[in-house]
C-alpha cells in the first residue's frame, strides 16, 4: 500500500503544472458567466456593459496577446446583441480587421461590417463594399454563400460579382 502511495506521489510531482489564468482573465470569465445567468433586461444590460468595458480594456492593455482579438470580437457582439450600439460594434470590428488582420476573427469581422451596413445603417453601397472585400479575401469561407446572397439582394448581378472577386477588384 505504501508503494502505491509513493508511486502516486512521484507521478503527481513530475507532472507539469497547468497554466493558471491571470486574475484579469478569471474576472472576464466570471463576468461572462454573470451575463449568461442574468435574468431580466436591466440585469442583462448592466452585465453586458460591465463585460464589454472590461473586454475592451483588456484588449487595449494587452495588444500583443492573442486573446485580444477574441476580446474585441466578444465586445462587438455584446454591443450588437445586448446593447444595440451598432456604431461601437462596427468600430470594434474595424479594430479587429486593422489590428489583427491575421486572426481567425478577421474574416467574420469584415463580414459583420458589411452586414451592419446593410441591416442597421441601411447603406447598401457600403455593405457591398465590405462584402465584396470579404469575398475577395475569403472566397472559400463558410459565410461566403451568405455574403453572395446579401450582395445579390442589394442588386448586384452574380456574374458581375464573380468577375469582381476573380479580378480582386473592390469598388467602394
């Protein structure tokens, strides 16, 4: 029995320690949980405002951190979904495409800029610009069929759109 206890202890002491999240990251996780568990519109709004502010603050103070793009994306979605602040959401998506162009959030951020232009700002020409940019850069992305539908619903012919994508032409 003592042998098993010693063997177990020696195995445990040789394992590498798991990384512990920083207090800031732990706080973000708690605030996300608080938002998800909130009931009632006022409570959700307060939780959303608090989380959005902390996400943006984290991304600003940790620009080189790979988690910053994710924080900006979450903050943009909170602005869009809970706070209905579309200008702020657009600005955060713009930050992702500018500051983190190689992140996994960049394609969706470009798409979302086009979607916001179409649905909330009612600027079809700007929507086409961003969706065209999205399709030119990421023609095989899973959102590409939806982007094509949005552009077509804005009155752009599918053949013309296809030619613009192939030529890499983005027309504002």
